[in-house]
C-alpha cells in the first residue's frame, strides 16, 4: 500500500512538469511565418501570467493564440516556445515554467517578452506587463 501511494505521489509531482512543455523533437526545413501583431486582452485574474502565442507544427504551421494562465506555482514565470535554426532545419523549443524567464530565441513577443530572456535575472519585465509590441 505504501509503495502504491509513493508511486502515485511521484506521478502527481512529475505530471505537471511534463505537461508544462510544448511540442518536442519537431524540425522543419522552412521558417515559420512572421508573428502576427495581436492585442493582449486584459488580465482576467490577479496573478495570472500572459503566455504569448506561437507557431506550432502539425503537417504545416498553425497559430496557437496567447492566453492568460495561472502559473503552476507562485513565483514561476513562463518562457515562451520558439523556433531556432539548427543543423539545417528549424527546430522547435517548447515553452516551460521556471523561476526566471529563460532564453526564447531573442524573439520580441511584446507585452513583457522583449526578446532578452536569458535564464538570468537580467531586468526583463514581468511577462504580465502591458508593454505593446
């Protein structure tokens, strides 16, 4: 019984981490379209963080719109997904939650995601900012 409880507790801990990442191991031989200019809607709930939209891939590029979400834990920030050129293809790097905003390809998503995320405390605005693109 204790082993089953331990396994269940481990699964409940790992599952949110696994689902906080986007697509993995995707590469395409041509670049995604230019990011559309979008207007960020007002934050619906105090403490939510804006997760900007991005181009995903499933046989072709398609737009996944940005959305306000509650972080999985207080103090976590969202690093957006991005496409980067690597070994002759565009590779998708999934977004993730962490204590800082990590590197996301230098892409200016606007609204606090100005392209400077490095994984270090570099003065990047809080992603819930309303700085326009």
